[in-house]
C-alpha cells in the first residue's frame, strides 16, 4: 500500500484507485454474501425513492423487496461479524485512514453494500457525508473518507462510478445546485466526469465533497461494491445526531 500516493491523490484529485488489494477468491465469496442482503433503501429505474420506512412497509405486507421492486440500485443494512470485512478489509483500509487523519483521530462510521442493477439508466451526481448535511456544507478540511471495495470488475458497461476530479476544492451550496438548478449541475458533471475502472478486489477512495455518481449499467450483471466510511472523530459524534442513517428518529421515509 503506497500511503503517500493515497494521501497525495485524495488532496490533489479527491479520488484514488488501488488495484488488486484483496484476494479475488475471498472477494467472490464476499460478493455472494452480499447477494443475500435485503435492500434497505434505494432508487427504482423510474426514479422512485424507497426509503427505510417504505421498505419496512413492504416487508410487513409480506412482500419481498428484492423481487417486487424494479431496482436501479439499493443499499443494504450493515454487515456485522464478517471476518473478512472486520479483520482484513478494515485493517488494510485503516492504514490509509491513519495516513490521512492521523492515528486515533478517526473511526469507522458506516459500512454497507451497494448493488447496481442492469438497466439502471440515469445519473445522480452528488456529494457524500458529512458535507451533504447543511451544517458541514462550507466546512473546509478533511472530515471523512468514502471507500469502495469492488466485489466485481468495474467497467464502463456496468456503471463504474463517475467523478469530477478536483471538485472537493470547490466551495458551493450543494442544495442550491441539486434542487434549484439541477440541470446545470448534471450538465457540468457529464462534461467533466471520469470513471474509475479496476478489477474485483481493488478499492477506490474519494473525498466526500467530490462530485460523483453511479453510471448507467448496460451489462447483464449486478455490479456490487462494499462501502466503508471513515469519519474524523468529532465529526462522527455530531453525525450520530443529524444523520438519519444513524439516528432512526429522523427517518421520515
């Protein structure tokens, strides 16, 4: 692991790719494990949002969210007690977080799987936690790192994540751009994005303020990734209050 390159690319580009970091056989087992997880929240192919509560309503009605919703993509609940995630992946990626934040200055905040389905045909440029929350929108400095471990080969056909290099250095009102002038936001993304392409067992990491999006999946296979978020300690403490993903009281959908 070249930790110096990791920190430099996060600072300069906002995005870094590291190929073949994990054993492919173990990654394939993890991909199969991920396939057993039910959807927790996500978007359908016609852009309908199913949040935590709507998924629970489906389950309460005896429906199977895996089969009865035409998914574009969804996130799962947090995988707990998986030896490979807890003792191999987190240990390796933790070295990168140590290099970026300093030892003992960060913690694992979130971990889940994301599945991108064949036929997903739209983009949704956005930024990530914590900067997506209004109280952090103008905060400078590194408050989090978003990792993704590829559970399959990520290609242009199956929707490898697109990102706009350097946009973590932009200071702008994300909510104004997303909701008041989304067409310009999307056009800027499409004119400037690059895609990270790497084989299963690789990982990418991005600065959460970098503009990025899952891309259309034109293949006939589900593209899965393991997402892990590392947060600066003080930020993580505040996020547990303001983030519906952690504070269930705030879940309105």
